[in-house]
């Protein structure tokens, strides 16, 4: 039970940090989009290795 409390506390603190810090929020959003695009390309069989270093 202690592990779950620690996990939820970490999630809550991270969410609060992202709500207050726009640059961190934008960084996370761009990373999630990059991963989603990569996963979609793998699923569709595209092997384009374009790199976007916006972090």
C-alpha cells in the first residue's frame, strides 16, 4: 500500500509541476508526439529516421 501512495504522490507532484511550468509542459508534449509518430510509422512500415531535437 505504501508503494501505491508514493506512486500517486509522484504523479500528483509531476502533474502540478507541469501545470505551473509551460516550458516543461511543452517539452513533454513534444516528446510524447515524437514517440507517437515513431510508433505509428513502425506500425505502418515507414522507416523514415527523421530526427527532431526540440528538447
